[in-house]
């Protein structure tokens, strides 16, 4: 019986067994090719939208465009999206609010720019994976930090629609915001530095206490496509710190 296999009560020569295995392999290969093609077609419109805006796309920790694979998101603030009351500094990693702002007529006309609210977006979109960045708060008593869809309306503010998910600090209190609804956050004061942990695949954005690297509060979101870091402020400065590994204690959860 060497070189034979019993199949449905009959003996099948090894040559036939090999042919059957090859057929199964070919079928599996065909299914894989079909799935890959279908997924590529589904993703194409999303990728075109990101590319048209000049953003990078960070996918499962890999940055598209020929750069070396990387685990973490690494972004700068996108000047094209910045409201005229906001100035960028520190090589576009920081933003400062100017009470008088810039004369809107002197700012280059750009459909990507927020027109009515002091908002600026990051320049790198995320569509999968786990990512972590931190924000230093300097002399600001009113700001919002989080993520937003890449094509969020430039006529509104982050946190007031269903296209953005943010943590808001105002009147000495923190709130989670989505679709203009707020949820109070306790046990956190006015920190000098906070973290944001985005687990895209689990559809979760968390506010992180950087001193302990523990999640203070999480927002569960139904992301419909790529999202970008989002910031709004009405006084003081915010400085972003990206290119950071996800803290081990968060990565285990």
C-alpha cells in the first residue's frame, strides 16, 4: 500500500493524489487572485482621493510611496488645511493661534483650507493598524485633538459632525466629542502633554496619560475610510510628536 492513499473506501494511487492536490492549489490560487483584484478595485477610489489631496497613506504601519516600512504614523501639519487664524512652526509640527489671524484675502485660495473654524489637519492618512502620537499643550485653555475623515467638510469644526472624533478641553474640563455630542472625562486635569492612540482596525481612539501610558478614555468609531490627525484651538499653542512606537502597555491591550 505504499504510495497509495485510501479515499472514500477506495485506494487512490499517489499520482492521482498529487493531481488532486495540484487542482486544489490552482483553485486556491485563482480564488486568491480574484479576491486581490476585487479588493484593489474597492480601494482604488479611496486611494485616489488621498493622492489627489497630496497626503501620504500609512497602511498597517507601512507608508506608501517607496519609503521604508515603518510601524508608526509620522506626520506634519498640512498648511493647506490651516485656517487663517493659525500659524504653523517647528517645521510644521506645531500650531499657534493668532487672535487677529491673517487677512483671509491674503491667504492662498485653497479648497482644502478650513474657512470658518480654527482647524488644521495632519498630512498623513491612516487606513489600518495601530498608531500613537503625542501633543504638547502650551498656554492653551481651549482646544480639540483627534482624527477626522480626509474629506471632512471645510465649513465646519471637528467634533460637531459624524466625520470626526475628538477630545475637547475647555472651561477646565475634558470631553469626548462626536456629532456635537459630548461625554465628560474624569480623572484628568490640564496636562502639559497627552497621547493619542488610534487602533483603526478595532475602530477605537483613546486619550492617553503619557506619564503612565494608560488610556484615560476611548471613543469607539465607525470609520468609513482613511482618517488624518485633526486639531483645533482658540488660544495658545499645540506641538505634535509623531514617529513614536506604540507604548508596549497599550500594544498589549
